[in-house]
C-alpha cells in the first residue's frame, strides 16, 4: 500500500481554516437554502473538522520528529572544520581566555565534528549545518587569518573586531563570494587592501578601521554594487579619493588617514542614498562647493582637520539637503563669512566651524529665520567674527562656543562666552589694516 503523504505543519493549519471558511459560506447561503440541507452540511463540516484535527495531532509529533532528524543529519563539511581549526591554530594560546568563544572550540571528542551544536559561541550555522558566520568576541585574540578561511564557502559574515589579529589579509578571502559583512575593525592588520576583493560581489559592509593598512583606496570598490558601508578610518591610506564610489553607498568613513586632493563632484553626486561622509583628519584641500550639502539623503558631513580654504553653501531646495543634521568643518583654513544660507536647511541643528579664518558678523538669519528646527550646537570659536553677539542665541538653549573671536557683547556668564575674545589690537590689525596695541584713537570700528 502506498504510504500516506504527511502535510507540512503550515498546510495542516491552512487545511483546518479552510473548513471554517466553508462553514461561513454555507451559513451565508443557508439564508436562501433549505434548513434540512443546511443542517446536513453543518454536520459534514464538523465531521471533516474532527477528522482534520485528528490528523493534525497525529502528524504534529511525526513532523517534529522528522524535523529533528533532518537537523541531526545536517553536518558541517570537513573543509569547514579544517578552516575553523586552522583559525584557532593561528591564535596564540596565551591570548585565549578560559571562557572565551575560541576556548569552546574543541575539535576532539564526539562534538568535534558538530561545531554548530558543541561550540558555545563564535559561529552561526544554517539549517543544514553550514557555517554562515564567524563573529568572535573581543577577547584580545592574537593571531592571523589563515588561507584556509576560504574553505568556509557559505560564509556571510566575518567579524574579528576588537582583537589583535595581525599580518596581511590573505588573498584567498576573495573566494568567499557569499560574504556580505567583513568587519576587522580595531586589530593590527597590515599591508594593502587586497585588489582581489573585487570578487566579493555580495559585500554590503566593509569595516577595516583602526588597523595599519597603507596604499591607495582601491578603485574597484565602485564595482561592488551591494556595498553600503565603508569604514577605512584610522589607517595609513594615502593618495586621492577614488573617482567613483559604489552606487548604493550609505556611509563613507575614511577619517584619520593621509588622503590628499579635493572632493570631486562627479564622484559624489551619483550617490543618491549617501547619508554620512566622514573624511576628517586627512590632508584634503581646495574649495568646498555647494553641491555637497545638497545631496538628497545626506545627514552628517565631517571634514574637520583638513586644509580646505574656501566654501560655499547653496540654498536648500526641495528635498535637496533637507535631511542634513550636522556639519563639522572645524580646524581648516576656511576664509570668508558665515553663510546665511545655512539657516535654510530645516534639519540642521549642529554646526562646527571652529578655528578657521572666518570674518564678519554672525548672520541674523541664524536666530530670526532658521527654517525647521532651531540650531542647538554652534561652535564658532577661534575665528575672527565681529559685531555683537545676537542676544537671542545667548538666551536660547544653544550649546557651543563663541569665544576667541572679535565679538562684542558676549556675556561671560554664558557658556557660549566662556572663552575670552581675542585681544582688541589683533582684531584692529585684521579689520583696520594696522593699529597695533600702541596706536590709540584709531577710528576703525569692527564691532
């Protein structure tokens, strides 16, 4: 006799709900049909439901048993086991704390061939027992990435962050075509970012910050269409920024390197989903053009500690720039005046332009015509701003600093004015073309 096919659990529930729908339909039709027929149909419905529930309670334990059996049959491949064993073997034994993840990786005994069951932490597996993630705890492991890591052919996440892995990244890593998240932040990796990474077509996250990588930023990154997060901060990368970036980039962070050159409009304007640009602490220079703050999704721009000398701000228009929240251009060499156009960016609440060469007054638009949310953080210190400090900004709930300028009427009791203003003779030299400390009676007025 042909064995009876067991329905999946979800199908059994669907099967019983079908009878409920039929009963409702019969009740609806019963208003127009014969009472005797309705009763007969109702009896048949209840009988069918009873039969289905009997089948459900019979099949449920069988279904669960088959499910458990299928998991028991799932097994990690020998090549994957060898990759995990090779990774543990490269880690200096003295750097493995007793209760850490790698300490639980015991390849001997009955559980040695079933890491998905016997390893306490550090890995994740698919339903069929394949290794899909290696995410180690920040235990201070000291070691290197072995070539055998490429045997983890189903790996989607590799996270070794906040440890002390060192040496170059093996080129064999590029064979992990399913890899989506590569996180090696805060280690001691060295060498150049491998050009073979161009094969990682599924990569969404590339976080290599706080290592010792050097060389140029690979141009192939722009071909990785799935890449959304790039963080290469605090390495020793040099040269200019690439001429193009991944089209779906959301976060670009390359602060604390040795990058030179300027920001290229054609490289950034296609990035319609870009939200964060952090290129602080480099050697970038030139003019900051108005298109940067008008990117449609941009929220945070940090270009502090570079050598930019000019900037322009275009008025916010439509959706362009409406999501900008924070702008940091501190510690550059920017000349000119504070742009009144910043008041037109509705979400902008934090502006830092400390320690530049800005002159002129604080625009009255900052407190009288600020569109959307009012400014909450204004760091304007260390410039040559002149004129009276707007009382409205002092009285408002604004944090920051107006000190070390040429401003007048900045009340010392205000935290905004905690830093003193520049000596008057310095401001006279700047605004009056002379008039040092010994030249009294100079009619020049700069306040």
